[in-house]
């Protein structure tokens, strides 16, 4: 173990999070990455075809390449920021392939390294894909921080694998070994589709999407102000999730072209499925992007934003501030940004500074809704 540990130390020391938010209290790897790599080495998984799922910034993929020397290395990351960070951390000449969750990622894989996701729904979608496409003798090493793990994760894995063995915890992380994918595993059910009666809207959701097919309370509050929003030629649902805001805006303003954008592959796939389920796909386009980086400046008349207040597992305002700056760039002068956010977050000064004149349109004990008009370009 000494040699793998030395390789891991050297590798992790050079990792960065860019283009994701970087700060002194945010890191590009954690103890789970290290434990997964060391466990894989100890379990004799070197040299196999390896699929990596849930790598955040490259620690698992680059670590697997260095420590396990796989025959073939493929990786799926839900967030486009993770994909870009991996490529930046890898530099030229690195040998791995980035792929969607599915057969191309998992066919022939004998080892799967998995950073356990936040939700059981996402874990179920991943486990179903592994059981369907990976080798019959494949082994999944699923790791997470102990405080974020639950017995429900074991129960999900037991539906799809014959053997599920939690290992001893170390440095507040734990690995679960799941092996022998079940031939009688349930078929995948994703994206799930539910009808929201209060909106009369069908909502589709892949496992990794925040709030699943439900209506989160921030979005519900922002929708109260939909009748007072302007009719835009081009509206953007920034951080679209399942695309509820995009669909409701497109339905109310049939002359608008709407872009639903998110950094999550699962989110944009969900938003597209939501648009199709409500016969709005001809008016809503989806875009997986990091803070609208590929949209031209001044190309939108309206941006709707329900920003996250977490970066990974930690509370941090940086992600929301990044999206506010993105909205400022893509809005044409006179365009409007409508934002709903938790009252305790320091977004009001940022809206004034980055975008323009801001007035509070509504507030309740938890949220505040603000309307900001893009100032004329200097």
C-alpha cells in the first residue's frame, strides 16, 4: 500500500476545481477518493476495464489511471464543471474516455468506482445501469462520507447485486463492495414522470435532479410572480433542474423562445423530457453548460434563476454569485433577471452590482423574490 499511497499523495496535491467555484474551504478531492483507490488496489482490481462514476474533479479517474493501470478507463460525470475540471487536471496525453451513463460507459467493465450520490434515486439509476450493462462478474466499489451514507443505500444495491458488503470505515469514509449483478434486477424506471396537479404539468426527472419530479418551494414562490413578468423574445431558465420554470413560462408566453440550461446532464435530460411531455419541445431548447458560457452576450431578454446555496456538500454562496454574473452577461440592456433565493444569502448587493437596479417583489419567511433590470452597457 505504501507505493499507491505515495502516488495518490503526489496526484492529489496538484488537483484543482476550476472551472468550478474555488475557495480555501473547498477541495478537489476528499478522503473517500483516497479510500476507494486504496481499496481497489488491495482488492486486486488493477488491470481490469474500469468505469468511474461520480468523479468530481478528476481524483478518481486520474488516480485509477496511475494506481490501477487499467486496460481501459471510462468515466461519467453528471456535471459539466466536473468534466472540464478533469480535462484541465489531466492535461495533454491522459488516457480516458468521458461518456454518458449507459452501455458505452459500462460494457465490458469489470470494476466500477463510484462516489456515492446524494439521493437514493440517483443511486438506483446508476445501479440499474451497471447491472444491465457491466460484466456479469463486475465489482462495484461505492464510497462515501459516513455522515452522508444510509442503510437505504445498501437496500438499493441489494436489488441489483447478489453480494453487498460494507467495509470498515476509515477517516470518516466507508466503501461498500457490491458484486455479481443480478440477472433478475428491476428494469430502469428513469426518467420518472409525474403529474403536478397544482400546475397541471407533467414533470420528468432523472435520479440526479434536485427535488426529483416534485415542485420545490423556491420555484413555487417564484411562479407566483409569473403573471407580472414581461413577455420576452428569448427567456432563459438558468439552473433549470427538471425544467418546470421553462415549461410554465413557455406555456404562459407562447411567443417566447426558451432555453433551459443546467450544468447537470441529468437535469437537461429531465428538462427536455418535461418539455416533450407537455408538447413544448418546439419552443424549449436545452443546454448543458457552465453558467451559460456558450450563450452570446446580450442574447436574452429574461433570465429566471433559483440559484443553489450548496457547492457539493457544503453551504456556499459562490455558485449563486457565479450564476448572477452569468445572467448579467447574457442579458441585453433593459432585460430582466427574476431571482428567488433564501433570505439569509447575500445576493441583493450582488444583483445591484453585477446586473442593475433591483427591487424586491415579494418575500415570505424563507424566500425573497427580486426583479433586476440590466443596466445599459458602458
